[in-house]
């Protein structure tokens, strides 16, 4: 099924949102988020152990996380700040999967206090974790596997052989041999080798590789593993001509691999973030200028600091011009105001005729959008607004102010 570019709000709604909260502003569709969360759960309903730990790096706003908690998801954290969000939300340790790298001892200690499943990235970090554990019994620990040349990565996450994450098979064996000396109730294996992947069969192949690694380390390290985590990476069809990832096909292929390997004894986890919130977040921005130079530029009040994916990756985001008077298309570069020439949301994009004052909507910005914001040129992060299931809007993160930006400076 090709991309759906309909909006959950009208031009009138967008103008009211802009009047109430200013622009640029992020808008998230609660109904869409809940529907996708349920779709994912349904696809894996054949496995009663299945749980998705939402990667909160994608959209670390508690109001969004609360929705996903209500839909039965856990949370994948990668930093102390993200763990602190869990603590403030009162999320139980069994619902936290802590996947970090280059991890300091104090962060391991914090994750242990919360009771999170600890996912260790490297053999050198196992002794540090055990020191943080202090000899106490612990519930769940995983190790991160990097299959190296056995698996191709993709454009965003790169080749496994060049990735800083995870251990090879000998490293896993050595790490499990250290861990089995501790009093750990359940141990498992994790991998994450793709980001935004639209090939359903990619994940079945990842499952096969992970299960083969499980068999290898169980035999070599004399341990019995209890769960696997396939990571995230379920992709979005950002482009208009791309087909949507077929969850039913993907889940059925994973089921088939698990059945053939006869490993139904292993609990199955994933940590998808983008797939769940990405399609249901929109960056709404006002056109400041239409400028004719060597090219024609649409200048927005949003910049790359609001959404860096196009400038960073060359990522495509569909754009809607609300209230365009003419259906005749023109070629534009859609740009912000940063002092960087890669501050572009679109290059040579065909759009209906754009005029100053138009509202434009940048689609599929619900993951790795606001969360990747920054303050270069002293520009400020925007507000976030939730479009609730009842049609009302609610501010869930206020816009930054200049005082916020200056608050950490030590003045002479």
C-alpha cells in the first residue's frame, strides 16, 4: 500500500493551532499513534511473550510515552536523562530496557536501582556492570551482538563491520562466562543492525542470525538464554511512491524462523520507535518569504534545528502547502534561516504555488524530529502539541525561550 498523505487536521485547525501555540510547532496525532501501536501488537499476537520497548530517543515527550504505556509498551532507554524520565513517570523496571554504549558506572548503578533490563554493549563494560551490581541478585541482563560481515546494514545505521555497537561471537562468549558467575535470573541476546528498513525479509534474516548466535554462546559459554531482542528498524515509507512495510508478512516470517529453529522457549522483544510515532507527527511552519535568486526559495520560520533529518541524511519528507490558491506546481528549495547551506527541508521540490503567509506541513516528523533539535545560531526548539483523540489540542512541551537558551551561561 502506497503512502497515505492525508492530514488529521484541516487548514482551519492548523491556523488555530498556529494562533494558539505559534509556529513552528510539532503536532502529534494521538489516534494515529494508538492505531499503529495496536497494529504492531496484533501482528505479533501469535507470541504471548512479545513486547515492544519503544525507543524513547525517537520521541522523548512524557505525554506521548504515557499513550504508549497505556497501549502496553515498555521503553528502550539509552541515557541517564531517559532513565530519569522513566523514574519521573513511575515506569516499572520490568518495562525498561537499558541499551547504552560507552556506559559509565554511575549510569549502570542508576539503571540497576530502577530494575531495568541491562543491555551491555562491550566485554570491557561487563566488569563495570558487575561492580555496579555489588553482588546483588538481578533479574535481567542482555548482551549486544554485532554480526559483522555476516549481515549487511543499511544506509542510516551503516555496515555492522564499521559500527561501534555490540560484540562478536568470541566477545559474547567471554562476556557470558563473566556474567554467569553473578546471580542473574535471566540472560538474553540483543542486536540492532538496521534503521528504517522496508524489506520485511531483512528482519527474518536478523532473527535467524540472532538464534544461531544464541545456539553458539549457549554451547560455548554453558549458559541458558531466556530472551532475544531484535532491536528496532521497522521502516517508514517516507516517499510517496514507497509501499508501506507489511507487518503481517514481517511477523509471519519471524515466526517461521523461530519455529524452524525450535526456539519458542525464548521470549521475543523489539524496540521500535520511529515506526510507531514517526507517521503521526507533523512540523507546521509559516512561510516568511518566497525568494527568486539563482533558484526559487521558500523561506520558513522553521529551520534545520527543528528537523535535522533532511540536512543530516538527505532524508525525504513529504510537504503539504495548506491553502494554496493554485494547483499549478513550481520547483522550490524549501529552506530555513540557519547560517548553513544544508539548512534545507527539500531541494527542487514540486509544490503548488507558495505565497508568504502560507502554512506548510512537513510529514512523518514524529520520530527523530524534535528530539534531535539543537540551538545553533541561538535558534530555539519549538513547542509540541498533542491532537487528542477527542479532537482537542493540548500543549505537551512549551517552546524554548531566549532565557532558556541563556540559562546555563556563567556571566562575567
